[in-house]
C-alpha cells in the first residue's frame, strides 16, 4: 500500500518538480518511468489514451539517464522525465498509425525532428497517444482504434484530435505529451480535460516527420498540466530545422523565463482584449461564468481589460472547412497501397488504390477528402478555395487591429464542457462547432494557449480559457497564462488537476 | 453554389480513388450536402477586393546548404512496402484492359 502511495505521489508531481528531484538525486528516472508505466497499466484500459506503450525502450532510456547522472554527466533539464507522443508523429521503431487502419502495423524507418529532439533531451518515450484519424475530429471518436475517454467523466469526450495526449495528462499517465493543432486539436482537448496546451506560431516547431493534415494550418505543440511544464517542453521542441521549409529562422521564444515571470501573478500594465465574437450566444452558462471570473482575477492583478471586435470571424469556420479538406485531400493522396501501409489487392493499380482507401479510411476521412476534391475541382476552385483564402486575409487584418489595442486576446477555448461520447458522432456540423473559437488562430498563423479556468457549476466539468498572441510572440502566452494560472490556483487552493475524480485501477496489472 | 447530389458524390469519390458502396453514398451525400450548404456563407465575401492568403507567415526563397546528409537505404525504404521485388515497389498492372 505504501508503494502505491509513493508511486501515486510520483505521477502527480509536475514535470518541473520531477526534473528537479531527478537532478537532486532524490528519485531515479527508472522509478519515475516505472510508476508511469504502472499507472498506464492500471487505468488505461478505461481511459484508452495510448495506442502503443513503449515499456522496454522507455525503461532503457531511463536507466541510461540514471547511469549518466550517477557518473556525473551533464544532462538536459528534462532528462529522465517521461513523455507521450501523439501518434501523428513518425517515430523510428515505434508503430505510427495517425489513428488510421491504413497505417496499422507500420513501423517508420526514420524519426520526425520533434521525436529526435525528445530523444536528444533524454526523455523516456512512454508510448504513442490516441487521436482522431489523421487528426480529423474534436472528440477522438474518429480514431480507428476506438475513442479515448475523458478522465473527468469516462462517458465523455476528451476533446480532439489530441484527446489521447490530453487524457494521458489528466489521468496522470504522463507528465508531458506532444500534440498537433490544425484547428484546435491541442487547445480544445486541454480545455475539456483541465490541462494546458499550446499551439506555437506557425513554423515555430519543425513538422518534418509529422503526418500532414492541412499544411498551411498544422503546427505541433507542447501539452502539460502546468504552464511552466508546457514551457519547458516548448523549448525542447522548438527552433529552426532545415528539413522543414516552413520552419521559422528564429530562436525559440523565452517560454520558460516568461512562465516564471508570470508565476508572480502580477499583470500590471498588461492589456487583455476580450474578443466580442467569441462568447455570448452558443456558449454554455458555466463556461461564460468561469471565463468572466478568470478575467476578474486578471483585472484585480492589475490587467486592463478591453473589448475588441473581430467581425470576419463569422466566416472562419466556413473558410476552415474548405481549406482543411482541400489540403487534406492532397496530403492523403500518398496513401495509395504502394509504399507503406494497407493494400487491398485488385487487378489494376487504380482499383487497388480505390479498394485500399475504401477499406483503410474511416467515414470522416472520406467525407473530408471528397469535400476537398470538390472544393479544388474545376469551376469551383475560385468560389471555394479562393474565397476561403480571402477570408484568411480578413481574419489576419482583424487580429492586427485587435493586437494594436491589446497585448493578448482571450476567449473561452471551447463553447461547452465535454459532451457525451456518441452525442455528435453522426452530426459533422455540430462536431465542427467545437472549434469555433480555436480556428481563427490557425487561419492567421498566430500562437494560442488553453489553461484551466475551473469547473462549470452546472455539470462540474472543465472549462478552458484561451489566450492568443501576435505571431512570434509566443512568450506573451506564457507570461500572461502563467499569471492567470497562479491567480486561479491560489483561489482553488491547489491545481485543478488534483480535483479530478480518482480512477478505478486494475490492481492485478500493477502487481509486480 | 450548388448542393451536392448523390451522383456528384459518386463522381468525386472516383476522382479521389475511394470505392463507395450504395449505402456509403446514401449516408455521405446527405452529410456532404449539409456541409456544403454551411460553407456557402463564403459567397458573401467571394467578390471582395481582398488579396488571398495561402500561407500564414510569408516566406520566400527558402534555401539550405547543399550538403549530403544520411538518407534511407533501399532496404529501409522498401521494408514497409506491401510488395517489393528486385529493389523496387511491386504493384499490379498500371493500365487496365480498357486503357
């Protein structure tokens, strides 16, 4: 029993605390990694955050880190702290599916740049996290391998597409995870699981080896339970990469320094713009209440709150659901049954391709590929893709005007708390509305963050608070997000994540 | 902008190389029509005199040093292929009888 309690204490530490305890020699990476693997064995049957658990190699990394530390070798800050990687990232030697049957069983022959950086940081990789197929979805219900369940209520969605990465944090299966955000797939899961997620500026993190969904929107980012933990991972992931032509040629923003500065809770001189169009009608009462309370806390800490208007945002969802399918239909053409993945053999290559894709793709993927094929087809291109690209310009102009009046912009991250699994699965349009507040940042390429804002009074479920900053100003998110987190955590008497209900554990699997 | 008929979906599925059964077409064409109707609001801005944005952070002439870096061996590249032969990907015939 005392072992269980000690292990429980280990997995509930922040990543920063783990790093400090490892550096001080108070714990070993082997014990820490084993505690997380045990936790996964105990709760992931119910949560299903992981598609693959990398037990042996995670422990090998941990033991090598422990040996180096004992020998006095200088190690990176997060060395020995375990991590989960969204299955959209290619990982050499670890199965990578992007949540799709068409890639089932594929073992990549190379590492994505971010996976290489995680290995260079000496972080044990616990496994690959569940996601909507090719990141198309807001609930993980479109994963070909079954949905992830929200640790706050196992009957509810953990958000998507990165529901596995968010649920793994909320269930204390991993202290850090990596996500990808094309229209909110890092921020919306963070919101509904009371965790933290950041979409960096477009180009801030290399996408080499990330299985592309919509190339003009996709961005990889860090997920954690605290703003500081997320900042630590951001600095591991970010920076210029010659292997990605869209990679920004600038050093990683000072995320950690900004998070530490924010932790003082002082917001004197900070102007926060509330986006008028992302709130009000269509937003759940408890979401609005917790959002307003977080704003009040910021105001009391010295922030000036102004209202800003972004009138073109009403077109954002429509523009997104043309641009994304158009780019996805092109990116997914590589799944043809020739070089990797599934093949359903027919007499010609064309029929083989069509049969392979029919069997390998799920319904949501088929819907979006067909929609994208339509949007790009002769006679419709200007009306659809062309118009959508004009909307991107209008949205960027709205952001420019708003950022002239405020350092950061804020809104609720998602209009509602997590809904029940199955509730919207047959209604694509209702599902798409989850991302109404997160999509504008992707269209404009700017960075965004979601932090916990509390639990909605009517259902006791998590609410997310979104912060947005101008392109290249990711550090502002950590500065202001860190401060609001500090203020709210003080008001709650501890981190919100600690209030998550205890999950039933499969003790038989924990026994050693 | 027009709505999507069942026959349109069948033609698009063929272009996208995805086989569709009758029940697939029944299910997807209704959903796709609803989505196309929803995105039709863009018509309101379609004629606006606004430049298009294709890439959120403008970049031009992205270059890197012309140096040789390690790449996959042929064996690694072929390791995950459904079928390979003689150092190449093996596929069914390219042209059908009617081509």
